[in-house]
C-alpha cells in the first residue's frame, strides 16, 4: 500500500521542527506584552497542619512589588467544590483550592503569590515570605498507610474498576502443583518535563482574557477558569500551540493557571506566572504502588489462577485512581482470576496520570511474576507466554479488533537473538560483566474520543486544517498535515495545521494515546467534506463534471480533475474565486463507532527484549540493548512513531533503574526535588534501542491506527528487571533496582 501513498505511512520530517530548533515556537512562559507583571509563588514549609499567621510585610516592601495575594485577604474564590470540578480530569473527592483557607495539605503548597514588575523582583520577594504554622505529623509512607487502605467508593470517570472475579482463584491456587506469590513495589516518580508549568494571562480590557498556558487540551482550562471565576466563555480564549513535555501531568489545570488568572483579574493587567523546578514536585507524579501477585500453573505451564492486589497512594483530599490490576485479567488466558485495587491516603498532592497510567505499574508486577514462574517451571519465559496466549479479552468477553502479539514475539525475538539465551541465571558473561537477557509483554488500550476539525482551501491552493487538540510533543502537527496533504493531493509544504486554541473546532484533552486516531479521523473527515464541496463547485463551472461523483474525481496539486480525463481540470484558484470568498471550508465532527466498540476490544501490544550488563564486583547495571516490537495498527509516520517508542523506552529504563521520589518521613518533604538528585536517564544511560512495527490491520477507526504514546513504556521496566535477575540470580522486586538492593 505504501508504494502508492504520497505521505501517509512514509517517514516525514516534523513540520514544526524548524520553529522549535530556531526558537520561534512560543511556549506559555515566552509570551510577552507591554506592561506585563510577573508572579512568583511562596510555598509552605510543612506538609500538614494550618497557617497560624503569614508574614508578608517584607515582601510587600521589597523592590518592584505590586501586590501580594493570599488566603488572608479573601481573594473571592469559590468556597464550594463544584466550580473546581469542571476540570475534565477531576477525580472523586474535594479538589485542591489554593488560598481558600489556612489548611496545609502537602509540602510546598502555595501560601502566597507575589506580583512584581519583573520576574527577578517577584522571586526575591516571594523568598521573604514566612509563616507560623500549627504543624501536624504527616504521613507519607505508603507501607505505613496501607493498613488503612480502602476500596474507592466512587470510581474515577473513564477508569474502569477491576472486573468481577471469574472462577475460583483461591481454590485453584491451593490445588495447583506450581504456585508463586510475591510482593512487588514501584516507587513514586515525578514527570519532570523540560517545560515547567507556566501561565501568561493577557489582559485585553473589558474583562477579556487571552490565556497562554501549558496544557494537554485548551478547552479544559477554559471551562475551569470560567467556572471558578464566573467568566463569560466568550470573553476567554486559551492558547497553547506548543507543549514542552507533559506525559499526563498537564491533563488537569494546576495552580499556576488559577493564580495567574486571579492576579490578572485582581490587577486588571497582564500577568505571567512560571513555576520553579522545585515547585513542579508539588504536582504531577506517578503514585507509589504496592502489588501482591499470586500465580498458579499446571506442570506444563498452563495458568490455573491469577490474583493481583494493588494498593496505590492518593492524597487526603482526592481519590486518584488508575486501572492498575485490570491488565492481569486481560493479558493471558486463565479460567480463575481475582483482581483487587485499594487506595491509601498520604499527606501529599494528588498523583496524576503519567505515561501509561496503571499499565506501566500493573504489568511490571505481572510480567516480573511471569518471569519468576517461568524460572520455577524451567520453561523459557517467551514460551510460557505463548502457552497462555489470550485470543480474546476475557475481562469483557470480547474478541479483539486485531491482535498481532504473536508476530511481535516472533519478530522481536529474532531481531534480539533470544535463542542465544542460556536459561540458567549467571550463565552468561562478558569479561567482568554478567550478561542478562529478559523480556516482557506490553499492552495499552486503543482509545478514541470525539473531535471536530475544519479544512479550508484558499485561492492559492493552500490548505489549512484546524483542530483544538494539542500537540504535546508527539508529532500531531506532522501527521495531521500528512493526512490532509494526501487527501487533497497537495505538497505537504502547502498544508498548515493549526492546533491548541479554543477558537478552533472543539477537541478534548490529548491523552490516553487517542490523539492520532481521533484528531486524525476528524481531519480526514473534514478533508472528505471539503472535497465534496470542491467537486460541487466544479460541476457548476465545467460541464465535464456535471455527472461526476467523488469516485470519478482526482484531487491534485493543480486542482480537481476527472479520473477518466485528467485534461479536464478545474484549478483550485478558480474554484475559490467562483465561490466568492477567501476560501472554501468544511467542518465536521468525528465520533467513535459505539457499536464497534461494544462488539470488539481494541489494544496495542508489544514484546520488549532487554540485554543488561552487570559489573560482578560493583553491581553497576548497564542496559546494553533494547528491542521493542509493536503492533499498533497502521503507522502514519514511521519516523515520529519510532520517536514515540524510543521516548517511552527511555522512561521505562528510568522506572527500572533510576527514578524515585523520596519523601522525608518526618517532615513530609520531598528530599530530591531537583534534577541533580532525582535521577533520570542521561544520554550515557540510553542503550541501543531497536523498534519494530509489526504489520496489523485494524478497523476500529477510519484510519486503522492505534495510539503509540503509551505502549512504548509498558513492559520495559519488567524486561530490564527480568534481565537483571537472569544476569545475577538476584530478584529485586522493588523498583528502581539500585546498587543497595542488588548488593
């Protein structure tokens, strides 16, 4: 098929690349207007308690300070939860409401906002603010809090609770000849994108605001600020064309948006608020999670039972939830499955979605347990997975829309050289290094959401496609331009994609890997509607088109032609001029096929293979190679798709060996809230990563695509952990695997 396609399915350089490498791409903290004021947040010094008194005088007297806002002077924010729940990413509970009272919920909570005539003056003045507290003892240790864990009484919207048990897992486990039960843990992680959270609110007079903010969907912050401040939606515009990394943390509006808007409305002037790197640790974190996995099998390796119980951290004020254990009932065929999920409250901020929420955690525990079971059975880990291959989704008892996981296993193993693996731990070495080979399975739901899009062709034959979705660094500008260019037969240089603006056709937040399937289908539909309009115009201008249907027309760089007679062509410029306007436009809405989704389960799958080298004396772990074979439907752009898998794989490496947010158990304060002590993989840590895209035909959406943002990370940490065991013979079940745990 790719031999006849002009753009879709072929590598295409990022159309937004020149803007980014030349610095012309404007981010939220780079918008500047005349007379702008600057904000800086003063943060709490305790993790739990109350503010007895705030000391603001020094800050107010500091050079350049315009105003200081806090809870002490009623800022006019709503006292009730309902307006704050207009957040599309809200979870059950009472959302965080800064400056609404004197209560401290987590360390680093904003307690005051300084507005000054420069960023430097604002930062200096904020550092002068102190407070007297009635401090309470915080609880930030999940192991200590798990005794009070509970089943969330209200499920989070869009997050299915664990499916009901099937069969009798307890009895099957007791009767099985081979049994395994172990505890696993994944430490808390923080997102740490390059761009910190920032909001610039431009005061346009008469109460009109243009809000530039870091977000994964402009319509969510608009709805949120309009509800909280009682603003007319027609007076608020939110713009976010570029996002410097988000990974889920920018799905919800954070306090930079609320406080910058509060300051702009209070002062009736433009305000920019940028959070520091340390303040980024007051939000956006993958929750600390405890797992107990119990597997039983017959002697030939057929699973007879699966039990997976998880306890996950949440804040005191909200019940944040992820589908952490559900994957254990989906990935393998097993007649007896029991899954359970509980929360434990900590004195922290609410966790947030982080690349593959739930799956990255739950499948680490399951895939590590499967590796342990394979070792106990003396069966090759890949063979064990093939013996328990699921041909349908047993959680919902549905067939898959497509599933090429077996091809992922086969192609990944061949490329990796899995057949060279010796089964015994510590049996492979290279000089002073122990060599380990491990593998794991990845899975992520192929989701879709309603999106609208508009396609407009101007008199010069230039096409603009517009959608309110976000490009969070994943390449949306490029793939939408590819889809549009191919639909109209235009050079991609004549196509412009406009995203990230509430004046554009509406779209939800960009997350869950649904962007390409949803926004892409919307753009394709808008281009199809535009082609119908162009053909209708051609019928009235050239008799040769009088009875032509869309199947009889060809759309080229020059205009609309008849497939049977290419000489019969009407130029786009003539079509637009005859229509009497600056352009011809069509706007449509894409809705997922509900009947299809009721009938079929749709997932992306992957097989991840890892090679590690471990210094036998020092215990230093080096990941030498990763191979990720991915089945994700049709690949729109192999170059940007590969980048998605590479990024996910490096994040998975971080989860396995590096990343861990550490709280001081006494103070409740994060002790490594900086990039010097919070370890993320560097270039030196990144191994040779090979990506294979397995051919897969899928019918879940018109494009046949499945999202790639999440699948790249799922399974990576487990594959590395399994490789470390193979190299050393030591099973470390608490991620990250650090020297102290290995030695």
